[in-house]
C-alpha cells in the first residue's frame, strides 16, 4: 500500500498556495476588506435591516475572488473535463479541502457559504449523471455558465430526515393546451433563494408516504407565480440565506423535471454523498487548524513562569484530538479513493456507510477541537478576536444538516447489521 499523495496533487497544492498569496491575500487586505474576517466579521457580513441577508459588499468580494480563481483555472477543478473542468477526483477534493480549511479563516476558503477558490458544486456531477439527453440540451449551457443558479428544496417544515414523507405534491395539469404540473407545498432551508434563478423542488408525484419511489425533482423558476419567500431563518452563524419558501398552485411545463419522473430521490442522494465527503474533509482541516493554533499558543503562553504546554491537562486533550484527526484523515482519503473506483450511482448501495462515518465523526471532531481551542486560549479564545467561535458556530450546523449525525449513524448501523448494503445478502442467506 502506498499512502503517498500523487506528485501532481502535491504540486497542485503548492500552485494553490502561490495563487492565494499572489491574488487572494492582497484582495483580502484591500481597503477594509479584512473586516469580513476579523472580530467584526458577523456584523460586516450581515445586512441586519434586510432580514439578516448577506451584505451586497460581502457577496461582491466573494464573487471577485471566485472570478480570479476561475480565470486561473481553479474554481472548476472538480468539474468533469467534458463540462469545462479538470476532472478532479473525490480524493483530490478531499485533500484540497482539508488543505484550504487548515489555513484558517480567509477569502481563499470561507465555508460559511461554501465559498472556495476550488469550488464545491455538487449540482454539476448530479446534472451530468441524471439529466436526460433532452434535458442536457435544454439546460447545460445556462447551468455551466452560471445563468442558472439553483436552490435546493428538499427539507420541509414538518419533514427533514424523513424526506420520503414530504407533503409537497405535484399533479398533472394542462394549461392553454400545454401539459404541465401543478405544485403545492412548503420547503425549509432553501439556501441561496435571494440570488437563485431556479429552485429544485422535490415533490411526490405518485406512491405513498414513505415510498422512495414516486418523488420527482422539478426545476422551478424562482420568480414563478405562487413562489413566495415566507421568512428568512436567522441562525447560530449569521448572515442567513436560508428561507422558508411556499409553493401555491405553481404551474410548470411538463418537461420541467430533472432526471426521471418518480425517481428524483436519487438526485438528492447524489448531492449529499458528494457534499458529505467534502464537508468531512473541510471539518477535518478546520479541526487541524484549531489543534495547531492551540499547540502554538500553549508553547508561547507562560502563566506562573512556565509554558502552558508543559501541563498535562493541556497536552492530553490535544493529544486525543490530534490522534483522532490522524485516524480520520486515513478514513476520509480511503473512502474518497474508493468512491473514485466505482460508478457514481453505486456509492449509495455500497459505500454510503463509510461516507457517513467520515462525515458525522469529522463534524463532531471539529466542534470538539474548536471548543478545546477556546479553553486553551482562555478569555481571548472565547472572544471574536480569535476565529474559534466562528468555526464552532459554523461547523455545528453540519451535525444537523444534510443528514443529522443520528441519521448517518443509523445508515452505518443498517450496513453493519446487514439491513442494507453489501452484507444484506450474506445475512439473509445465514438466516435461511
């Protein structure tokens, strides 16, 4: 077994570091842009008088960083080559996202809104894998060139992890002689609706509550009659771009679905598997940052005339965190490597337990590391003059979103005990 990273990947990390120093850091320091990253960050980013939405200046700065990254060939690194990217693998992205997050807060990689100079856009691969030829012809150019920006409407006010029980419904309806669908329902946490051109609305079109089949994913124009943002949901980490959206008698043409009618849940699973492994890598990187900053501070701080680092009460909690980080890194990279060696749709059937292991443990680890960093740094660690409170408040959400850790542990258990996954057949045969 060879645990060395490919030479081309390590070279690319160095290329990214150089790009950050040449292009991104000067932009971060330009004018008073540092206000978005120092102790003023939450105030500077949030338009409190506009429902808590991101300030225009903040989003313009992020857009300029992405424009520079795109011009340099970094932003679309993970996109398939035939769609204008470099075909970056899951392993590549896991390594890159850990590397960038381990640098701490900055314009190069601000995970509060999934901003990064190496973009994470799971919609691209999802579209490639599930769009029909006709849908590809209709949407691909606009999607790849940023003219379509989609929100993701799966979670509902009464249904989160139990998505197959969603109450949103779509029924066939013909208008002016043209066949289409009439959609009614509500969605929660439909991120990015203030800038979205469309929203992916998952709705039941057949079957019964609890059925995996019978759910269809519709691409609905964000300004369509009947689409309404009911409220912006303020969160632990502000600003917010997470609304509750209602769909009242929203009519769309018959061809407005992605993938196949009744098989939309597969699109959602495609989305979360890509996001979960990359989130895990980012959480690992942020945890490593917290650990390393704590180690440096403990060496420098000298209460009672000796370095904090000499105290076992300081050493041992950081030792445990560092040990967990080392083990987690191996699991993340092995899982990403395995993902690269199977068809995309096979991941759900054979590897989703390992993806869940990586994700729930990484999200828990970074919260523990941020909390420990606050403790080691004392009062200044609790203040907003250090980034640990921001890291904690941001990453704490990942223990809930895109599959709470309890739901992910349930998935692991289902694979472990043979209720799902590769072991199911063996357990069934043993029971005969």
